[in-house]
């Protein structure tokens, strides 16, 4: 089974939306409590879980259009999106090691992509 372009695009969309999950979970950590009253009022917690769920459902849909060995490595792009979203939404700083890690992830995904040709 050849992997369809729409499946790759859907996985990329899934990783972008799914990457919003940990951003909102990080925000939820400020108000996190195991106290049920506070837990169910933690809006960021539920937003984060919803983004995770959307990403997962999109990924499952994408699996219909391609090989798992091609699509699953694309999940690694979520590390890239999370880094950029952390800069934008959480005001986190990047250093040379983080940029190098992103570069290595891109190289790795590229090699895996060449392996599917």
C-alpha cells in the first residue's frame, strides 16, 4: 500500500493540533489540584485533553491512507510544533541545543521518508 499525500497532510495537521494539548496542559499545571471541585474547573486541562483527542482521531483517520511505517515517524514533528508553540504561547526560550535537536528531528524524518520511496 502506497501512502497517500492526503494521509501525510492529515498526520501533519494532527500533530499541529495535538501539540496544542501539552501547551494547555502546561497552562493547567498552574491551577492543578486533585481536589475534584478545582479539577473540574480547570479549563486549560480540558482544552488540552480535547486537543490531544482531536489529534488522535485525525491520526487514526490518516492511517486509512498509508503505511504505519511512513506515517508514524511524522508524529516526531510534534516536538517541533511544541517547541515553536512554547516560544509563542508560553514565552519559553530556545537555546542552541534545542535548535540542534529540531534540526536532527527534521533530518531523521527526511531519511525515513526517503526509505518509503
